[in-house]
């Protein structure tokens, strides 16, 4: 019942507020003897980092992870891995005007009502800054399950959507543009849309598709640790996520069994893969693919009416440094959480 | 890491195969002194029971729950509540032809590969019969959180969808028809569609909407036990579920922040509720509403090609007793899992 | 946080009151493909059963375990194993006089204060009847770790103690006498003592020694799941246990490091084994041995002063069926809990 | 199954090696709004600190705790509390001669066999340095349960023992001497004994008694989270602990029920308290008292025969900085773990 802990056998426990001293975590259950590729970890963190393009928040954080334990002579020792990322570019003063004000569709109101006391600077614990911790842990998880490949990408921004199946995409192009969309033509449209929205001081939602390949048969634990259930839980832990579907997802609602069933080949693979690689909560060796829907960022650069602690109506000025669309930066976060889930199940076998 | 256990403070641990002696469970963490309404529990179980209408499987199970512990003189004692439902109408012979065969889009293949050995009768542990246990526990959970109301209903079958917001529906009508759709005109169309599909020996998917009202502010535990994350996990534990979204869900992807933000009233309620009653993983007191997407039942009454254990191609005859659409019977299951999640968080406060 | 669940990877969740319908449990995490020796399970249960000799309670329970799931064609399937033991010989009326009375050094008072409502018949949930569930699960655990041998025995009753090291004992004689003491001369003295105490309507305490042999190196999980810590927790779950020590135990307090250190042989075994087979929370391959101290049974056949719910002083008559010394019947319970702990760690490796 | 996590509702997750960069932890579940007394936390840490007297290791660590999150404006926010203690005085070179050598009765051998790779400097993760983390968390726990008082003290060193009941002791004197024994005459003898042992280059074991007063009725959760079971688990997590007993402990083995039963007063308190404040796993409001037995420190300043990784016999020179008796420094550790257990149960009510 540790609410700041994720996972069963490979567990990540985290701490940290947006504008506190540091954020960090403890990864427990990592097998001993893993030669850690530290550069790969930092690289994932860089992918998530703010300030990478004009589209995203200009908060400049070096976001360098420091490992404090669990690694000796470059190899994991099987003991818990402590790590920390210092908060370098906190402009706490930017948030003083929010001290007593609840921003619409943010967690200010609920944190205040639940805890009676909150770190209001930049959302405190509810800030997506926390996800930097996940990316560190996820980068290690990726190294535990080296043979499994995880490719997430921006598939939708607003009404702009890749109109190709994932099999037609070249994942090596995902990092080639600011929105992390492997279809470069669509990427350009997305970039344009985000720029337009940003000029209006507004924000826009989107979707991420994630494809997991080379998954061994047998990952996932019925009845209450089904692979899809744990993936869903992981995705809904990410800020701003409103929907999760795998395989055919919600489209399955309109389909017939005779259309939807995946017939077997003699070797146990299936001719189609509408199921999305999972049956009865257990991976069947086919590709796992899913989509995650994100709402538009709640902080907008427009005036909004809101209330303060005492119920007074106030006008909230659009201020601070925020993304006009959170989706591109969420791509490595989706991958990290996916890696944590898969590594966890992989270690359980 | 007990994979057959759900919940944190209120935990349900279950056992049972479709065609074994009995199924059952242990509900741990129920507060002492609750005067149990046993009739209400049985009623929920009856709602899930097969054989209720022509639309669903004709397997006749009395499905009577026996409580074995944790209750004394009609009141809970605070100790673990053991319960059992005997399997009465097992026609195991119906399944002997499936002993060595993997049914398409069922869990036969993955269970066999994972465990090397499985109870093939009626899907064994992977059967939705298990959900009867959840309904028992959920019915108790509902009594723990008496003030909160949970109303699930069939909102979509195939391409038939209720085209009204939930606020315009009369939930007292949900039980008035065989598909559990509170909009009777739509219900009739759904019934017709399922009948047609059934005649073809086929099955059809659908969606359930669930509305939770009168939720206190403060339920849900950041960072990794967010209310929406635990609801998602609960829903993806249900057989055949392919998608979950709450509030605006996937539609949020196409929206702007200025449209999506829920502005506050002076009393802390919000003018709109696109967020679906949760901010930062914590309930804000507004209605929680979500949709769950179901694939069509994999067992169809048509011949299908499949494989056996040795990789031989075999023809699978459509046999057995199955639902043409699982959605109406899943309505009480969705409610039960929702109740378990909410009661769990309610007890954590 | 399921308080009726023991274990991490192999988990036992239990239910049941002394005089309820039945007691039972769910064993989750048992590997698939184990050919269960049901007779061996029942045999362990028979060892714990009341009414085996004149020394113990004459409550006659058939204590037959019924397995309800998780086993198919004699083999475990990897799904949760549900089991049940019916309560056959409840004489609830024997307990009506205790309805409002708190027995000294029993759990009546604390249960009543904690839960406000309790099943007073035979101690309800606090009864040692619960341990029958543990013996069932432990008997399965023993079959998971077949190569490890676990031998518990009565080493002390009152002031009668085996004065030999365990290495000088023949464990095959443990079951040859009513007190489960492998040293038959000492056994006779113990039997005499218990008989004498019983005649006085009194009860007596004792100790159990448990020796675990053929343990692989590497069981136990630092920092907070150390092998000795989990063993201690297991033993203190047993009713009437007041002390636990392993290796030299409390005697170590009077020793010097130069005496206490176990020097290595070239093969990694140690010349002495004062440590008791565990270093840093991890088994080192040497014998694990520990002692468990039990208080005398609180129910005595003498008049005692006590209080009722309202604080009135009452005289409690000695009535009911109880053991004059609980230790002999606790031997299989100590073994069962030890087996659960070791199997749990064995499966974690 | 996070092995570096302790507790259920209030959980401590830790990391850190003796000679790594830092040690630290995350305390999750601390209620919001607690005004933290930072000085009291540091004071507890100072009590555990090496170098306090001539009797203990001269390793000089500032041991200053840094809080990184979960506290805002001096008050806890209800989010996870991250903290860190830098390792300042690591003399890693002192340990290079131990790189391939297994010290007798240390965890070197078992860690190496389990993980295949270990941080050999100062015992790495198995070092008692870890307990500094527990003291930090325990100091916060003490502030959560302010009304409960926890007094641990050295009751035995070698064959020197306080021969008075705890009721006859003045706990305010515990800190008045180097061995933390509230009986000053006995303390002097203990100091003399430790000095003598130290001169011989040897070490000596001992016992700590802990008394918990003003405990509310109802703490502890049957069946598998009994108060005594969790206390036992906590104590056996501490390095060098070989025994735990509460109330009469092992002495109960020689007692009769008629002697051992605690008769009630009209108000529900008991005339005697041989039970040690717990019945059926639940506190009954009387004092909880227990004893913890410690083995002598394994590192001695004498030559010892040992083996290296390859099974060669080597001579181990006594080197490094170590305590001749660990018991005085373990007093605040016992208190810290006790506080964590009690606060955990207190928050569960």
C-alpha cells in the first residue's frame, strides 16, 4: 500500500516535488550483474527534458541523474538502486501568485482538500516533473529486457492523425522531428498545428501509440495482474492521460466475433493480431500495441476565471513555462512505464 | 504479489475454475459492524447469472453464495469473509473435444504455454465464471460505501449507441430490458441486433458506461494509486475488455485546453465536468464517469480453423453455451469492480 | 496490506472461525505441474488434529481438507488453490456463558475493543483452529521444496528439557510418542508432567526446536525480508508464542566474537554453526535451527476471577475442551510455517 | 515484494552502501500537516552516530540528514518524504584486502553466492550503516505517535545484567552513560567489561530491553500482521540480532497457566502483565515490553583463519574501525524500528 511505489518484483518508489531540492527514486529488484549503460539512461532522460524545441516548455533543467547505490564497478549488485535528479532551474517566485488559487483542471484543489496543505510551486508533487524519475527507472528496465523492443510515437495531435498501420512506419524516424511522429509528412502538420495553438496561448491534446515487439510468450499474471491491466494502470499514472486501449480497442465494440478472432498458424502465431498480443492477461508472442489518449495541457496562456481557497472568484493570468502539447515529451514516458511493466513480468517468470 | 488478489486495504482474493467443484473468495479488510444485506448480495449475483434471457448463455447455475466466515449474527466482525459458490451445472463433457485444441482468441494457448498444464473445461480459471466472485465482493463493497451510487449500463452494442448524455438517462430503467440499456428505444434496437447476430452463430462487441455519483472529495492516492489508474486496472481485469476511458476520454485528444478546462464555481464544484470527476488522481466531488469497450465473445457457433497442441490444423465446431453479446451481463461486473475500487480508497482515507 | 495473507510470492490467505461453517484458505503462487501427494497433506493435518491422545483436547474433528480449485488431474495448474475444512464438532453452546465475559489472557477483550463485535464461540477467529489452514498450505509448501527437510520437535515442557544437541537426536522418533519429543526418556517425563498438570486443572508452557537441513545457499532477501526476520514473523503468528531465537539465540549475548565466529572450511561450509545457517539475512547452506517458546494455555480448568463487558467482576468456571500443553500439537504448525517461509524464498530466487 | 521496503501503511524504502556516495530512503504514508521537529530527528541520528565514546567505532561521520521532499514550510505534505545522508568518512582503501576474502560470520560469503557480485567495502549493503536510515524514519514515526513513549536500553552486556524490573528504572538516565544502561551501577560494570574485551581485541554480545508505554488498545492486525509478529520482524531486521521475546518470553515455557494468566481489573486493565501488553496480536493498553538478543560483533582485532573466493585458506588480520559491543549504539535503532511498527499500526486504525 505504498502509493508512491510501482511494480511487484521490480519496484520503483519515488519522491520529489517540482520545485523542491531534488526528485529521485529507489529501484528495487533489479537483478545483479547487469552492466549498466549509463549513457543510455541519460539519453532517455534527455528525450524527456524540457526545452528541446520551440514547441515545449523552455524551463532549462540539466536533468542529470546521479546514482547513489546499488551499482559497483559499473554493474548492478542486486541491492536497491538509489538515484536523484537535482532541481536546478526552479523559479519558485513564478508560482507565488498561485499560492491560494486553484488552477482549473489542475490538481491544486484536490491536493488541498485531501492533504490540507500543499507545495503549490509548479504543482508540487502532482507535477509531471515526477516522470523524470520514471524515465530513469524505465531506462534501466529496458536494459533488463534487452531483446524486447518498445517503440512509442505521437500518432495524433488534435485532429491530425497518422493514417497508416504501425507496420508501415519507420520507427527510426520518430526522433527526427520535434513531435516524435515517425511519419514525417504528418509530423509537419502536427508541428504546424501546435505552433498555431501556441500562438493563441492555447494547448492541444493528442495520442501516443506504443508497439512492443519480440515479447516472449507467457508474460502477465492472471487474475488480477493481467498484462493489459498493469499496462493500463501504468499509463493512467501518467499526467493528462484520459484513455487507454490495446489491440482493436474501442473499435472492437462494433465488430463481430467472426471478424475479430485471430486464427492460428501451425506454429502458434496468429494470422491476424486484433487481440494486440495478449490473451487471458498473458502475452502470446505477437506484437503488443496500444494507444494512450492525452487531454490538452490545463495551463493556458489566456486569462481564466477561477477561485481561491476562500471561494473568491479570481482571474488567473496565463503565466509560467508550459508545453502547448504534452504528447511529444510523453513519448519516452510511455516507453519507460511500458518497460517497467514488462521487466516486472519478465522477472516474475 | 498475490496475483489472485485485488485491492489494497479492502482486498479480494479468489479461486475457482469454470468446471471445478466451486469458486469462491476471501474479502479481507471489510470493517466490523456492517449489517450485511444478504438479499442485496444475492440480487447482484442474480443479475450476473447466466440464463436470464434468450440473449445469453443457457447454462443454468443456481449461483447461490454461501458465506463461511467473517459474519456473526448478521454483522461483519472485521475478520476475513470467506465465501463460496458451488458449480452446479458443469457439463464437462462438452469440453472434451477441446482438450488438446486451442480456441482462437481464447486463453487456451497462453495458459498452456505459461503453465504447461491447464484445466481445459470451459476455459478453467480464465473463464468469466470467476467474475461471479467479484460480484459477491462488489455487492459487499457497495454496502460499505452506501452513499455513493454506481450506475453502469450498456451504452453501445455493435453500431447501436445511446446518443444522449448520461444526464438525460433514467437509470431506474436499466434493469427493465434484457440488454441493460436505460434508453428503451435504443435497447430494443440492441436486442434486435444481438438476436440477428446470434442467428448467424456470431457474436458482437459493445460498450458499457459507468456513472459514479455522490463521491466524496479526496478518494485516490497519488502517485501510483491514482483513482483512474486503479479503475483502469479493475476494468482491464474483466474478460474481453479492450478499452477504458474516463471523462472526455480519447475525445480529449482533439480538444484545446481552453475548451477542456473545467472552470470552478465558488463552492469548488465545476461548471463543466470534462475531467470526469478526478484531478491528479484524486476525486474532486463531481461525477466520475467512464466507458469500457468489450470485444465480441470469441466463441462463435460457426466452424473455425484452429490448431491443436501439436500444431495440427483442426476444424473447430461451434458448440457449447455462450453469450452472443457479453455486454449486458458485464454491467453488474463493471459495477462490482467499481465498488471494490471506491470502497478500497474510501477505507484508506 | 491484506492482514489475513502470509507470504510474498507464495501467499496463503485464510478465513474461518472456530465454530463457523468452515475454515479454509487460498494458496496463490504454487508452481504449475506439481503432482500433489494428497495423502501427505491429510497426514500433516492429522498430526495437528485434536483428540490424538489423552494429553490434548478431546474435540473430535474429522478435519478433512477439500480442495476446490487449482488442481487438475492430480497436478497443480498454477492457478490459485482454494481449500476448505468443515467444522464438524462445534459445540457452540459450550461457549454461551462466555458471550459477555473476557477470559484472562485470551483475545476476547482485545477483539471486542478493536472490532466492537466478535464471534465469541471458541475464540472465533483468534482460535488456534485457524492453524489447520496453515498446516494444509505448509504441507503443499513442503512438496515444493522437496529436498529441504524440516524437523520440529518438543524440546521443553515446563522444566523438562532435552539436554542433548539436536545432532544427537533421531528425528524419526518424534512421532513415536504423544509429546513429539525424539528423546524417548525425556518424552516420558514430559508426558508425566503434562498429566500431573492436567489433573490440577492447570496448563504448562514449553519450547519447540526446529531444524532445517539441506537448505540451498541464497535464500532470504535483504534488507527487510531477511530469512530470520520472516521466520520470526511466521512463528509469532502462532498462538501462544512468546519467544523466538535462532542459532545461539539469546546465549550469544554472553559470548565473545572470538568464540562466536564460525570459521570457514575451504569449501565454504563452516567448522561451527553458531550462526544457525543464516548470514546477513541469507542462508549459507548450513543447518538452520531455531527455538520457539510457548506460554501455557490460558484456558484452565480452575475457577478464575474475570470481568464482563460492563466491567462487572465475574467468576469464570473452567469448562470446555482444551489442551493442557499446546506444544506437542504445535509441532506440525511450526513445521508448516517454516515450510511456507522457505518455499516462498525458494520461489523468489 | 519490495525487499528494501518496511511497513504497510507507513512504508520506509531504503538504499545505500557503507562506502557508496550516500545512503537514504523514502518514507511514504506519513500524514500531511505534521510539523516536523528536525532537531529531534538529527538528535536521534546523533545517538546512533559512530565515534560517540571510546567504546565504539571511531569512524567519524557527520551523519547529517537532508530532506529532499514531502515537507513544505516545515510541515509534511502527505507526499513521500525523500531523505539522504552523505557518506563522508569512507576509507575504502581499508577494505581492499577484503576484496576476495570472506570474513567469518559476516555476510560476505552469502552476498557473493547470492548476487555473484558485491560491494565489498565495509560490508556494502549488509553494513549496519543502513540503520541510520531507519533512525531517520523512526524519528519521524515517533512524532506521528507522540503520546506513545518508547524507551529502549542496554539491559545485558556479556554476563552483566540489570537485575531489576523495568518499573524500577529511571529511563531519563539511559543517555547518561556510554552504554545506555539506566542503572548506573550496572552501566559502570558494562563499560568495564567492554573495555576489557576491547583490549583483548575481542567483542561481546548483549541484550536490549524496550518498553512501550501509553499504547492505545487495538493496535495490531490479526492473523498475519499481529503486533508481536511485526515487532519480531522489525527486530530481526537489525544486524546481529539472534533472539526476540516479549512479555515473559522464553520464561513462559516453564510456567503454568494459573501463574501466567493476567487477571482483569474492572476497568479492563490487568493486575499483572506477563503477556506484555498484547493479546491475540492486538495491544491491550498495558505496557508492551520485549528483549532483543545481540551476538558479539564478528569483526575482531585478532588474527582469524578464513578463505578467499577460490577456497584458499588465508589469515585475516584484525583491521578497521569497529565496535567492541554493538548494543549501546543499537538502542536508538531498536527504538526507531519499534516506532515504525507502532506508527504503521496506529495509522491503520
